C-alpha cells in the first residue's frame, strides 16, 4: 500500500507542475512502454482529470492503475497537439488507444484514377487505382486540406463518371459549380485536360505535405507572369501563393521538411542540463523526449549536446542524416550533417524543441521549489544580487513611497521584506512635517532621514537594500541622505515607471542604469508585487488621514460639548453656523438651561469673557479622561 501511495504522490507531483498550454501527454507502464497517448488544450487540466476519483469511469480506473510515469510535449496550438497525437499513436500503437488501432475509424482523402480525377473524403479504401491520404484523426485538418485544394485548383466536386469520349463528344454541360467558380468545367473543354491534371498533381503534393514545393512553384510562376506584364494572372497566382503560405504558417508539427531529421535543443544550469529531442519523419514529429544530464565536471553546453546527440540517436535507432541544432558541435562530418537554421521550417522545429526544453526545466525547478519553498526565495535573491552587483544577499529590503492630494495630508510609508516576504510587524507610517507640499523629492528625503537616523541612533538592524518607488531623481535624493549625510553603506535601487504608471525597469548604480530584466520573469514580477505593496500601504494611510480631516467638525474642539450634547445640537440646528446664530432661549431649549447659557456666552461674548466661560464649563468626557 505504501508503494502505491508513493507512486500516486509521484504522479500527482508531475500533474501539479504541468503547464496550462496545448500539448500531448503519454502514459507509461512499469516497463517504460507507452500505453496511452492523448492531446489537450490545457495539459494540466486534462491530465489532472484522470486522477479525479469522482469523474473516473471503469476504463479510466483501469488505465490509471497501470500508469507508472507521465511524459508530455508542449506545442503552440491545439491543432498541432491533435496532429502530434495522431503521429505518436501511429508510431507506438498504445494499448489503450483502442479506436486509433483501426484506421477505418477515421476518414481519409481519396484521389480517384479517372480521366478527370476527383478528390473527396472517404472512410472506405476499396476503389481500385485510387490514391489515399490519411487517415486523419483530426477531422478539421482534413477539411482544411480539402478546402485548400479547392481554393487553389478547383478539382471537380461532382460525382458524375466522365470519360474522354464523353468530353470529346460534348455529352456534358456546365453546372452551377462552374457559375459559382467552384469548378473550371474541364468536362466541357473550358479547362484543358493537361491543365486539370497539373492541378490534380499539385493537390497530391499538398496532401503529401510538400507545401513548400507548391509555394516555390507558385512564387516562380508569379514572378514569370509579372515579368511578362501579365499582372491580372500574376495577381491570381499570388492569391494562391498566399493561401498556401497561410496554411503552412499555422502548423509546426507537420512542416515542409519532407525527409527524416533530428532536432535538438539544450538548456543548462550550474549542475544539470536538459536536452530535448524531436525526431521528424517526412515532415511529421513522431518522437519527442527531454532528458536530464547531471554535470560531473565543468562541461560546456557543446560537450553535453554532443553526448546527448550520440546517446539519443543510438538509443532510439535514428538513421537520419541531418540534425538541427542551436549551434555547431564537434561531431564527424561523415556521421551527419549539422544545420543551425535562421528561418524557415527547420527554425520553427528548433523553436518548438526550445519551447519544450524550457518548459521541462521550469517544471523541474517548480517541483523542487514546492518541496523546498525557501529555495525559490534564495534563487531570486541570488539573481537580484547578481543583477545589482551586491556584495551580500539582499536578505532585508526596505521600500518607500509618498502619498498626498495636491500637497495636503502628505504621508509616507516604509515596508520591509525579509527573504522577499513581507514583514508587516516592521511596516512604518510617517506624517510628513516638512511642509514641502507636492515636492516628492523633499518628502522622500524627510522620511528616509527620519527612518535611518533613528535606526542608526538606536543601533537597530539596517537593510541590505533600499528600493525607491521612482526613477533616477528618487534614487539620488535617497543617496544624498543615506550615503552623504548619514554615512551608511546601504545599496540603493529604483523601480522606474512608464507614462502609464506601470513598472518599466529596475535601476541601479550612480548614475543609474537599467538592469535588463524581462517583464515576464519571476524576479520582475516579485519586484512589481513589492512595489505594489508599498504603494498600497502609503495610499491606505493617506486615505485614512484625509477621511479623518474631512469628517472633522468644529464641535469636536468646542469645550463642554460631548457626544450627547453634540447629538442634541445637530438634531436641533443641523449646522454649526445655525448653532452660533441661535438665541440663548433656543440653545437652552435644545441642551438645557445651564449649558445653553454657557454655550451662548462662549459663542457671543468678547474673547476674554469667552475664555472665562470656557474655564467655567464642565469638561467633556473625553477631555476629562485626557486630563486624568
């Protein structure tokens, strides 16, 4: 039972780290044999459904009971995932992919052997002399090929049997398909037989996957027509060329490389390297693996890739004479041909291998970080240390931000992060006293001076890094206080924003320079979250201070007016102006004889008498508590 639990924990660990992208997944049994291949629009969501006991059918439970490992390949589109699934199932014939074992389950494309051949979808392969392409597990792909052939070359869509004699004798008449431009009427001689057969051969090339050759022929024909100044015909050929190119651009799994090649890509870290291997047969990917190599010495990527190429080609018996690699490696020229593509179909295949190896590397890293959460923080701190050129790990980082409304209610905030985690007990709020108004630089200087003067005088721990919420100007005023005035050796960085107030770059050094961080990197997202946190904390404090000021009333500062008296006055007069304008009798009626007379004297007597009356009034409850 413990072994089963360990296995389920291992499989669920893989599932939790799967990417939420299109791809194919493969289930392996205890002998390492592939027993099931599936495709998914979202790999993580699809694979996790197999391990949901509430949704499991009897067949799914039987399949899951035999799963010992999971592999997957990520692709760019759902269509590529479906095409790749078809290729892998045909190669491995997995036990649980029952439907795909019978090719009759899926439709094919037939090209008949007639005087005027037809091209159509079929599930039967019983017509003699016909050529069949497929079967296609992804029916939309089959229809896309048929539509492409129809748009380019207009093979006749009718089912009428036609003979050479019938065409010569004029037995056939044009139909609606001719008038709506779906057919060029070869049955009536409007399209010559030779031209029609050239169109059928071009359609066969498309169905064989030789779209690159078709595109090249169309491009040459278009150039020739343009040279002969036959521009209307050249425009029609250009339309066909664009259709082919648009079709080719949609798929990487089925490429224009119509022979066998191996594709490799590598990603390495300090102690480990990952190599992805794609085997392409006649333009179709039918093998895809990513391997992990542990480094023993200081091997270079070229050394590791060379070993990986030899190992994988030997293990899987590849006889391909060409390999596509990201850079040249030291291998005998007579052994194979190396290609480092810069564009075209091979470059797309190399990019797909790169996508898979990066995803595998990310998944392994993510899985390791789940087992050891502090590993992620340490990695990011090391990355930040390297980017900023710090002597020590930035274990403690402090960020500052100011907030005000046109210079009023000016406040500042300081947030503290230890090991990249917020330490809310060390957050501090500051009411700015400099009277600098909307001068953010002066406000930043004041709060930084107050913060680090106190930490220095009290001997409290200082941060390893200060991040100013701003660009070069904010960094400079912080440096003037921290380095010049206080003589503290603390690293300073800045987070610059764009014109839409979004974090744009990390700044370091004096004069400040941008650090090359990718906007989608984990470190950049972490710094942005830290900046958002100090911004949130400063704005919250500013709003609290502003709300308190806006809701403040003159009655709160009037001696002798407590909560009960205040409610009576507001109920009777609504506003302070009406209270002050009221007569003594009106005040006495509202709050009583004694207090009414005293308030009338307070609001209407000369200043000296006002002070005397104020001293004679009993203290409000809050005031008496303060006096105590």
